[in-house]
């Protein structure tokens, strides 16, 4: 049975879609990290540094079971990543 999609209350505007991958037991909600931090600054009045810490500790660092959402970093440069395996052409 696929896990329920877990919605983060107050962060609907940060949802960018649903993620799927072979071997997962169902789709997961995908949130944009930058949008979550923006919402924390605008709606909660946090500074940029406070929003970053809150995001890392309380959002990204939270595990709520198999339906825990995934978070997409749209500011990460792909060229900065070092993949574990080579990509196929």
C-alpha cells in the first residue's frame, strides 16, 4: 500500500509537484526549498539566517514516515555535484 502524501501545513505555495521513482512505494510531494524559506521569512517574520536554520532543522531534518516529502534545491548548480556513478549517454 502506498503511503499517504504528507502536506506541510502553511507551505502549499512551495509545492512544485509530485515525485516518483522506481522502487518507491508511491509518489511523494515535492517542495521547493527556496520557497519554504521565503514563506518562513514573510509569514513567520524570520530573518534569512533564522529561516535557513529552521528549514534545515525543522523541515528538512524531520522524518514523518514513508510519506515524508522531498525538498528540491533549485539554487544548486548541477556542475557542482559529484555523482556517485557516471551518467549514461
